[in-house]
């Protein structure tokens, strides 16, 4: 990322450069990520936004080196965390990093928590492994984290199994576990998808407050630009395995420069548009075994030109911190 390299290296926590990840299936190679690049600075929240199937979760799993191999494989690129390329790390080295320096909150806590163990045992295992604490100290830290995330009667909750808790309480347990070792980077993959609207707002506020309290950075994966506006400092818009636009949040909302970003913003419900039909982006995310040639968005783009179907658009900088991949900008 040419311009991003002008940033003070001491401020960069995570730098993903030209990341390419594929899945090799019986039907063919699924080109899930192509040339994905972005930066997360220390103390900031980057929103990774796009439709289902755009590659957001694959990006997160690539960073954590949790891509199942086979069928998946990181083919090329760099994932630099604190200046070290995670792709070159062994599995044992990654086990020390996961949950300790980088933690992840998954979108479905019921499938992420182990149904065989009570939640107290699960959070204590994480603390004991990564902080090398005694059982007594691990329990003390776990109780403190349960209090921080607003769980009522933490001592009682410690003995509960996941199925005995509501979805909101399960997600609070996941947040407490993810933050129990004070990670430098928190990856939150659609952390409110399975929750009702009122609980969603509470969980987002909780994550933001705890991130600020612990001075952690966050990669927030979502399809909701309203969430991005409330929580994030910068945003990377993803489509069919590509980052098509990357900008500070205020600039992106004020001056969207890619037709896909423009379409996503127009699809947000607005109070002043009550009673009107929401504008939609026609078509659907393409099959990544046989993605469209040229710009992957061109079959759905209302501004497409002949060059769009034949040539991959290069990265164009609108200014130092705002780039877009679109032939309209040339």
C-alpha cells in the first residue's frame, strides 16, 4: 500500500499486504481473496464492510491463520503484526498469539462456546494458558471480566453451561473471554448478528467502551454501515474478495467514490425517506470459482464502461488516506 507506507511505522499494528487466499474444491478454485490490503493502526477501529460472500470472514480467518488446509490456502501476500509476518509463523507460535495478542469474537456464540464445559471453565482455561496464572487467580480475573461485560451475578454465571444462557449473555461471555488477556487486536466478526436489536446496541457500546478502556485496536466485520458510522475510525469496503474502497469513515460517507460503496449507502434506511422503497444493488455477489473478468463489480454497476469488463482497475488515491479501485476515477 504505497501511501499507507508513509504512516509512522510505530503507529501501525496490523498491515495486510496483497493477501490472496483460495479454497480448492471439486468444482474448482474458489478465489476468495484477491490482492487484499489494509492497515489497522494502534488504538483505532477499522470497519470491514460488504455483503455476505464478499470475503470478510475469510479475511479474519486468514489473519488468525485459521483457514482449514485443505481445502483452503493462503497463496501469497503478507500479514504483518507488530512488524512480524504471521504467514511465516508456525502453528505453535500462532497458538501463543491467538487469544493473547489477537483475539476474535465470532458471530454465533452458541457455536463458538463448548457445550460440554461451563463458561467459567472456558474463560479460565484461556487465562491460564496465555497469562500463566494459577486457578485461583484465573477465577478472580474471570469474575472481574464478567463484571466488566455486565453479566449479573458473575459467580453464579461461572457455573452455567452455554445452553443455559440467553444469546446476549453468551455473547457477553465471548467478549469477556476475548478481552481477558488484554489483546492488542480484537477481531469482531459480525458480533451482533444473532441478537435482537436492543441487545445489539448494548453489545456494540460495550465492545467500544472496553476497547477504549484497554487501548486495543479492533477490526470490526459487519454488513451494517450504520454500525460502522457509530463505532469505526476508518472503513474498508469489500466486494467479491477485493477491497474496492478504503477511507476514514467521515470521508467515505461524505464522498463515496466507488459505485458499490454508493449503492450500500443508498440502501441504508433513512427517516426522511419513510414510506419510500429502499434502493437496492441489482444482481448478486458472483461465483468466485468463475469471477467476472476485469472489475468484479462491473456486471452490477450502473456506470460500467467497456474497460470495466476487460481490465482490473488499479488502486487510485483520492488523497493520502482514501483510495478506490474503479475505472471511473481515471
